[in-house]
């Protein structure tokens, strides 16, 4: 089960994942989020009710019970840091054991504050001896292995409140994944990862940003801006109730130049009377808020210092991206970087409703459980994850057996190599 806990909705998806990591969705449930503000839990009882309701729907459709779930956590109280580790390679060949050792060393070396919990330890640069930017060191010959890791941590209190709310809904938390990371897993293709890309999941009250470069996430940020701000602005500007403002946003929400038609809306506080509002006013309110939101995101991308490494530009996903004309405005605000609006990558059994960008986070959680994460990672359970199922280093003789290597005697032809053998031990 994947449980995407957002600021406006909670989405639960149940899927079968086979031994080859193929995903088949068999049930889904969506509930309105309660007891959450800007992605963080503000009322455990209400939040767990919403989670329970989404899970109950998913279980009913799937016709199965579920006891564990992989859950998303918002970037609201996260802090990231970069750390590094070095290990010697006694047998001169890098196996998964050495990679795990060097990553745990970088985690050990990191200066993590007491009140923070580590969510992800992600390597973005391996160094083999003095060779930099090794894509995958597994199986290489070396005497020293170094790694630089991006470590994402979250406030312990925030983390434990999330666990409590999920437990109260009747399921155990199997894994916790940063929501921006999950969205990136759901929408990115291999070219974008290779070239470097920024992913922005624009939700109801929050936007989560991650920058993927050098095989891993290098930067993540959280912004308390989302499409609910447009609803609030419309409600105030048009003096109309929030639910009416929301349907106006849904029906007329576009960044393209409007016509001058008038629409009739109820007045806030006096539901029986209505007044006429020009669509031009609606457009101006929406445009101003969207422009401001995109400018805040652009500042965060600038602050990352990684703009030069985003060869594939920006990928936007999340419910906010259903706004007509968003891509063109975003491209202009992000200094003409390429901008793509992304739906989740197709998986088997994906219902039509889930093909919407609003469900990228939930689909990303499933893909994370099906080996969709970066090459190596130490997850929230302190467990080393890797995408190497069957390949555990190159097949070599056991380390303690001396290997026989034929060396030709000086002056002899090459094929007399058999005549002189030298034992090379450890």
C-alpha cells in the first residue's frame, strides 16, 4: 500500500509487485485531508480518520486487507546536508559490502542535530581512488572508495506524529519517503535524470522541489504555496464563499486572456443574493497569484546553486499543473528553461483518475517499493537499498585463496607463460 498524505487530499493505492518489480494496481481510495496544514499533521485524530477513510476505499476495491504501508512525508520540516565518507578496499575490488560501508561512514560523519531523524542518504558522487564522478563503482578495482551523499532529515516530532496518525488508522508504517522524491520517481525519465532536472510538485497548499543531478537528488526545498491560495484570493476579491470560489477556479481557471463575460456569484454572508463579476477580474486574480507562486519557485531554484546542472530544465507535476497556460508562463519566469508538465509514468492497472498529475506522489511511492529509487540509498529504516538484485560484484576466486597468474620468463615467448607461476596471496 502506498499512502500519499497531501495538504488537500489523502490517496491510498494498493498494488501487487511481482519478483521482477512489475506493478499492478488493484485498488485506490481518495479522501479529503483533515487535520493537516501545509502538509504537516495538526490534529492526529482527524488526520487518522482521513487516512482510514482513503484506506477503507482502497481495500474495498482491492478486495484485500493490508497491514503495512509506504507513506509520504512533506518537506515542511526537513533539513538537508552533504556529507562524505572514505573506506579502504582490502581486496582491491568494490562489492556491495564496500558501497554500503562507505555510505554508512558518510552517515556517521554527518553532523545531524539530535531532534532530527534521517529519511534518506543518497549518494551523488562516487570517487574510486582519484577518479571522480564514477556512475556505479560496483565491481571496479580500487584501493580506496569515496562517496559524497545528500542526506535528507526531518524533525523527529513531525515524523512521529505522522507515524502515530497512520497507526491510529490501523496500518503500520513500512517506509517513509519524502514526497518530492516520490513525485520525481513517478515522472522522470532516464534522459532527464542524466541531464539534470528540477521537479516541482505543486499541490493544494504546498510545493515540493527536488533537483536531480549526478544520479541522485542534490537539493530539496519546501514552499508553503499552492492552488488553495488562488481559491482564497478569489473568495476575497469576489466576496463569495470559499466553495463557490473553488468551483470558479476549476471552471474558469486559465492563464489565457479571457473574454469579458459576466458570471453571477452568491455574496459571502448573504447566500440568497448574488452579484455579477467579470471574468476579466477572475483572470487577473488567478494570474497574479500564479505568477507570484512561480516567482517564489524560481527563487528557490536559483538558491540551489544547481541551475547550471539542470540540462533537462524543469518538470512540473501535482494538481496545480492542471491550470491552463501554466507551462508557457512558467517557461517565461524560469528564464526560458525547458518546462514540461508531467503525469505519472504508466503502470499496469492505473485507473483514469490516477493518470492526473495530482497523483504523481502516490504512484512514486509504489515505484519506490518496486526498485524505482536511485542506484543506492540508505532508507529511513537504516537499510541499504540498491537496484542490484542478481549482481553481487564480479565473480572472483575467494579472497583467501592465492591466485595463480602466469608470467612469461624474460626472453621467452608469450606462450611459455605456463612455465613460471607466481603465487599472489592477499
